[in-house]
């Protein structure tokens, strides 16, 4: 996608990754950035920074879980500033907790904003993009949309769902000349995660690094935009040696969420034993089938 002269709508734009993407798009010469989030004051501050760069900015203080308000807002935005060429679904919330101690209101909030709010806004914008036969939609998933992590069960579930949603839309909307991409950042140093207990060995990315990788992937029309070498390493590990990933995740889990320190050697030995057993069972089954012929 060529950025220059386009109009972008970004959710979750008052802070973190959404804010960084808005500023990076302004630096790259986009025509207008429409900023959606709940905090009017923070949106105004981001808009002022964008306008100082020389890009037009529009703020929309809104709760994406309020369906009717979002519907009205999109209609007004399209009438006043449309067509919208780029939609970036970045709004999200995350809670860290063990599954057995999770609280239903937090689960409902994660699902309502991360998934349902994104779904509703995307449907409203995509229909209009389809009428114009052009557009790009980027859904912000996460590395946890490919590799689930302990203490983040609901968040991982929503991010897996976003990735599946993105893959389905990519095929459905292609006939309308609409590109659909997924952005998969690893742990990013934002307000949302600063109270979290971090996983071992994970080095947080900055929102600026995510935004720069996003723009590069956007220009290449990459179906999935992985951010950082840690993400690439984890995905390759999952593809090539998936049995190794689970023991590593167990070792990396923050101590407060572990009843005891897992033994990596013991876990690996157990995994190898299971793999050996499965191979032997498969070989025996093949021999049995061959003998029956």
C-alpha cells in the first residue's frame, strides 16, 4: 500500500502501539489520520503532535463496545473525510492472571473490546471499502495469537480469534480489492503491560519499533507482519520443534504464577518419550495394516 495522500482510521490511538502507528504514518506523509479511543484529552495531545508534523488529524472519543455510537460515528467520518483507505484495529485490553483465578468481568471486557468491538467496526468500514473497490485493513493480533502463554488465556484466545478472522477476511474481501493483514507484535513496552510480571528472556519492543515494522510490512503488502527477532524465532521453533516450545514456556512463566520451578531436562525427557512412543505406535500400526493385506 502506498501511504502518501491516504486517509487512515486507527483505534486505540491515544497511547501505546496505536499512538506510535499514527505518528509514524504522519511522518511517512499520509494525508489524514482519524484517531479513535476513549480518552479525549490524550487523543487531543496525539492530534496536536500529528498536526505539528503537517498531517491533518481528527479525534473521535468513543467506546468501541457501544455499537450504535460506533455506527453513527463511522457514517459521519465517511461523509466528512471519506473514503477511508486504511483501517488499523489496534484497540485492546489485557489482564494477566492464572486461569483458575480469572474474573468474569475482565474476561468479558477483553472479549468485548479485543474481538467484538473490532468485528463491528471492521464490518462497518469494510462494506464502504467494498463499495469503493479499494482499501486496506490491518488487525493487530499478537505473537500470542500464534503461541499461547500461561497467565494470558483470555487475551491469547482473542488474539488467536483475530488471526483467524484476518485470514478469512483476506480471502473474502480480495475480490473487492481490499487487502487484509495482521500485525503480530511480541511484548511491547506500553501502559497496558507495565504492571505485568514479565516472562523470562523476553525483551520488550518499543512502540516505535512496532510502528516502523508495521509501515514496512504495509508497504510490502505482507499478509502477516511479525515484529522483532524474538517473534520470528518463536514461530520457527513452533514450526520445526513444537515439542520444545511448551517446556520453554513453562520455564519462562513468571515465578508468581508457578507452584514450583519446572525442571527443563525432565520436561524435555518426557516430551521425547512421548514422541518415541508415538513413533513406535505408528510403525506398529503400519506393520499391522501391511500384514492384513
